[in-house]
C-alpha cells in the first residue's frame, strides 16, 4: 500500500503489528508507545519528512482510548491528574510544533534531538529504579483509587491504604516543559510524564498509567489539529498527518493498549519500569551514535 504523505510503500500489516507489540508493553507504564514507534517509522520505514510527528500524534488519538477504557473499568483512572497534565501540556505542544517545522525540519538534526530526549528519560528511570531497590514494598495490584480532594492547589487520593498528595502548580509547570518537547518530538508527553510522576512525585505506576494515557490522547488531538493548520501556512513542507499510516498504527495501538492495561496488574511495577528504561536507553544510544 502506498502512503502519500509519508511517500513510502509498505504492507499495512507491518506497522499494525509493530504498533500493537510496542503499545502492549509500554501501556503498562502509562506510555502510549509513540516515543518508540517514531524510530520505527523513521528508520524502519523511511518516513522522515516533518509530517511523521503529526502522524505519530494521530496514533495516540486512535490508540489511547483502548487503554484508558480498561483503566477506567478497573477503577484506576485519576481524572484530576489527567486534566491538569492536559492543560499544562497543550501550550507547549503548539510551540513545539512550530519549532519542529522551523528549526528541526532536517531528519539528521531531528534524530539527534530525539536521541537526547530518550537518553535523559531513560537515565532518569534507571536512577529511580536503583534507588527503589533499597526500599521494597509489598504491592497490592488489585487496589483502586479513592479521591480525597481536588481543588485549585492540590490533588489528594488514597491508593492501597496510602494517601498521596500532588501540587497542581508543580504538575502544571512540569507539563508545560514536557509539552514543548512532546510537540517537537511528535508525542503527547506521556512517555516523559509517567517517569516524572513516579520519580518526582512518588506516585505508583499502577495509578499514573491511566492518567497519562488520557492526557496523551487529549494533547495529541491539539497537536494534530495544529500540525494540520500549519500545512496550510507552510505549503512547501508536508506537516499534516498521513491518515492511512495513522490508522494502521492507531488500530494496532488500540488493541495493544487494551491488552496491556488488562495485563498490567499481573506484572510487578519494577519489571514494567525496567522494561521501559532499557527500551528507551537502547533507542537513544542508537540515535545519538
């Protein structure tokens, strides 16, 4: 099948299966898989023009609802955190999209930038994991979330008989930075927000997964709309998504995320985190080198 915006020809089953496999693994940690799908699109399929970022975000719109629904059904979807992340991320996504078109249109420069982002996130996760090994806590993977408070200053909830409190101001500031990087890279930001929520805010991975996937879907919708609008301004540059490719990877991701969310509670948190960290570091080293 020919994909016009991507300017490539490939079997549509290939991106579908790859997206399904990636999303199955990453959705357990609250990551859509877009951060790892992008290297496949660029290096594996040769999809290197700027519209790859928009297509990657369109993947999030189609794929994330599968995982979000499953986490909601299990009572592990933290709505206030999702809303706060989305509000903080959206402005950064718009600015990042502009930078992607005007400053980083060349594939080689973009790969170096992407590699640095992946390397930082991966190293941060490894550092957190090594610290956690000294303090082991019994996990209750069947627990659900109970909201205690959600106002303009903080969000408080109980999970597994433990009270957690999150500052909305800090969460908004972090989301703005993540949105900027995510807008450039073509991701909703969940790949960076999930590790930060776990390491900086000390939230359980079983709690942040659903929240970050929902926020990723919301911010990606804004990103796709903005990239499509930019295609009418920058007529010489392909910025709108390749809708065919987006649907292929999107439907694969939807199936993978639903299955990943369903299986998450049967997998230890430390295993999920190490899996994500190693994948991120491997991809980052390849791009930087």
